C-alpha cells in the first residue's frame, strides 16, 4: 500500500464530510426523489393482494385442472351473502335477477351463480343464500372504488329489504385503511416523547423523525412501483411501514447521538459528522445488511409470496439505511452547533465517566456473570415454553370485528349452512381415456367416490360428482363440519389427500386432487412448516458469517447467533400464549383462540433475528472500539454498555411503540406480527443486552476477540479504508481529548 492511500480517509468518512459540506444538494436530491416516486406511483403503481402458487401439490394441480377443463372455475371466486328478515329468499326473485344481471356486467366478473338455480346455494331454512361471483383475478387487489360499483349492482336487493354482505376476498376491499395511519401516528408521537425526554432538544428530536419519515415515503413509493410488476401480499405495505419507520428512526438516532457526543468533545461540525458516519454509520450499514440478509433468507421457502414480503420490508430498511448515511449527515451539517437548539431540558450526550448507572450495572454483572447468565436464560426459557405447542394454520374471517362485512358474511354463512361452508373443499378427479368415453364407468366411479367421501369423519355433506364440460374431470364439493381454522378441518384435509381419495380411486386409473381455498391454505402451511428449519439455518449461517467478518471474532459471532435464537423462541412463546391459548387476547380485540398464521413464525424469525442483530451490532461496535483502544476486556464491556445504553434504550422504546401500535389494526395477522415484534424488541433490549451479552463477554474474557490467523487471512476486511483524520477542535472549545485509536489495516 502506498503512503498516499494509507493516509487517505475511508469512504464513509469522505462521504459524510461531503454530505455535511453540500447539505442542500443532498436534501434537494431526496426531495426530488420523493416527489418523482410519488408521481410515478400514482400513475403506474400496482396493488397488493394475497396470491400464491404451490406447484406440484394436490391443491395446485387440482386448481390447474379446473382452469383447463372447467373454464367457469378460472379466476377467484367470492361469495355475496343475502338474507331476508322474514320469508324465503325465493320471494325476492326479481331483485335477485336484477342484481345477478348487474354483477355480470361489472368489469373483471367472469360469471355469477344465481342462488335460485344453483344446487346448495340456499340454506335449509330458505332465508339465506349465496351469490358466488367469479372474478378474473383476486378482487382484494382491485381499486377501492370497485366496491362502489358492487354496491350499486346489489342495490336492488337492499331496496327490497334484503341484507347483503360481502365474503372474503371481496370484503377485504371494505376494510378501513385508516388503522395503519393511526398506528404510524402513534409510533411517531411516542418517538417524539421518548426523544425529548432522552435528549432534551427539539432540534435533535426532529432530525431522526424527519429522516425516517422521508425515507419511509421514498421506500413505500418504490414498493408501489414494484407492485406493478410483481405480486405482493396485502400485508406487504404494512410490514414495510413497520420496518421502515422503526429502523429509520433508530438509524438516524444512532448517528445523531454520536455526532452530538463528538461535537461536545470539541470537534468542528463537518469533522464530527464525518467521524459519526465513519463509526456509527458503519455500524448502521452492517446492521441494515444483517436485517436485509435475514429478510432475503425468506426466499429459501421456495414460495414467492413469502419472499416478496421479505423484499417489501427489506426495501424500506435499505432506504432507511441510505437516508441515515446521506440525508442525516446533510441535516446535521445544516444544523451544525444548533443541534441542541430549543432545549426542553439540559441536553445530555453519551456518558464519559465511570460512575453512571450503566457502568455500575456492568460492574455488578461482572462480579457474578454466571448468576446473571443463568437468570437471563431461565427467563427466556420460561417465556419460550408455550412455543412447543404452536399450531400453525390459516386465520379465517371469524376473527375480524363484527363491524366488518367479511365477519358478518362469515357469521351468516355459519348460521345458514354450518361453519364448514366457510371453507368448502373441492375434490377433482381426473379420469382416464376409457372412463371419459364410458358414461357407465363414470357413474359407478362417481357413486363410489361420493360414498367414500361422505363416510369420512368430520364431513358434513358431499355433493354428487358432476363431470366437466369435456368429461375429463369429475368435480365434487365436500363441506366440513368445522370452520376453516379449526384443527379438525386441518385433519380432514390431510385425511382426504392422503387416505380417502387415493383409496377410493386405487386401481381404477383415475387420479384425485383436493383443492379449494381451504386446501390451498393448508398446503401453504404444510410447506412453510417443512421449510422453516431451512430458513433458520440459512439466516443464522449468513448472519454468523457477516458478524465474523465485521468483528473478527468466532465467539462474538457465535454468541450473537445463539442468544438471538433464545430471544426469538421467547417471542414465539408469547404469541402462542396470547393468540393460541387466548391469554389476554380479548384485550387486543381477538374474541376467540386462533392458530398462529402460517407465515407469521417465518416472518417473525427473519425480522426479529435481523432487528436483534441491530442492537447487537451497535453495542458490540462500541465495545470493540474500546477494546482496540485499551485492550482491556472488562473495561471495554462496561464502556460499550454505558455509552450505548441511553440511545439503545430510546431506540428500543421507539421501535416497540411502533410495532405495538400496529395492534390497532383490524387484521389479526397484523396484531400477531405487531405483538411478536414488539415483545422481541423488549426482550432484546433488556434481557439480552443487560444480562446475557455482558455476562457472556465477561466469562469469555480475552477469548472474545480471538480469531485463528489462517481464518483472519482468508476473511475479507470491512474496516475503514484508511485512518480517520485527527479531529479539528473548534476555536472556542476546550482542549479535546485524544480520539480513540481506530484499527488500521
């Protein structure tokens, strides 16, 4: 390496310095980017709807056969439930005929089944009926104005005093969109309060919030454009907002805090910005990379629906990181020494002595590390106990508020047709060439199949198998005795797929498949359960490798990965106890025990693992800086814990409030994610950071930083490209202490 390059500051230092010196250029670039994405998204942005395929499975093969041989079954079906206050629905035939005609004329409608001429579409009592509408695609992804057209189409029924409710997925269009906005507002309000109390300055409070909001808006604009070219689930924008807002505030907060500390040490503002980006900015990029890598690991599921949810969250995380190392330095450059302006109390920075409460706590843990380690692991173990009984499944519309049309439609179907009618199963039988040509053989097969299906436990009714127009298929509907989310229904799907249908068709040349929305949801769950160990292995291995490269330590990387697994298990346990066992669920607006939504554990693992690594990276970065400066493990742990305590505590409170605020959502799945993620942050910021991390690092001693020489040679180096220049003290400041020595390679 030549002398010139050795003296040259690293890239992060140079970029931070440039952003501080050219602040208005950076701010204008971000504002232009926001405006451009906003306009583009309004014109070309896509929509969000749950849609997935499972190639090679019984559910997917059956659906594909229906599309190929029964054209009317293509697309997505959704029920419209009608109920009379008194008398049979047949007494409203004129209104029904008009509504059916109106619905058939709507765009994206393929067909509408008239309940008065469709077998099984009218309840036994005669006062409830189902109009099954076949759409060209999932109506949940349609523009909200589409529902107004549906309202107009069924107005003759309402005018004839008939109750009309929209089932899932059409009813999803009627879901209020304001809940997420309220959740975001609550998260921001708590962030303002926490930052004001923690740091005492309105200017220092507003800067992280401004950066996070602008970054989130840019990220959501980009996500909207991506949604025009790829399928994203309904939860994608909510999940992206959760992650983008939470980490956006955190990342900007870490840089702002480090800048204030450097400024108080006497550095010139531009130098303080550059050093903050070169140190804390580096930690931000490592943390964001860990989160993004964990989310990218969701593609190991092999299911695009899950992978794209990870992409949505990862996009806003990446934008938040980019904003923190460009926009935040620019805003700091504009504020300069006015960062503590408009103080509500005496502004405070990082502690510099060894007598503060966090130093004392670190010393206390250091005196009895085994005791604190055992206490922390015992607590996490107790919280994780319920996770052993986790049952994953699909949450149906019966958990939604009674104010939603989906819930009312669900209840009307249950009252009129039984709970299983909310999730009927379709059995598709593909005939061989001889059976296609011989009507007698088809009839005999249909009779045997119907008999065997009806004899299966937990089956309420079976329709007579009917042939497709080309006689290639026999199609029959099986109605369970229980609702879609019940365990008995899950067992029935498995029994039909693995036993009843194969045995009924054994030795006669026909093939049978169980399909429909409920069967597809269960197959989706089974696939995720099988893939979860692989995703855990991929994410943990990748995170271990990244931390190994960044911190040059086997034990630090291994310890971080293992402790995060403990904290994730504890978060799983809390989710199971609340939603599956029902402990306190009514307080969250969930009135019944529900299974854990199939993709929640996978999403939680990726997100929680990534976020846990966030705080781990920030804490370990400061511990490592102290270690490189003094080579004293005990002092390094105490110093790192003390200097990061306030900022990590504030960041954790903000992140927790953002996540928990999303429990106001009407979606049980979003409530589940909000609780799980909020609890995980609390666990990580208290049990893991205050007990387990310092205890293990005290016990490991100097071995914390051991790395075999052969491994050190082959691992890439992510340290700054060059030394950070000596600080330039302000003319009016006190003499500044020598900066901590940076590792130079």
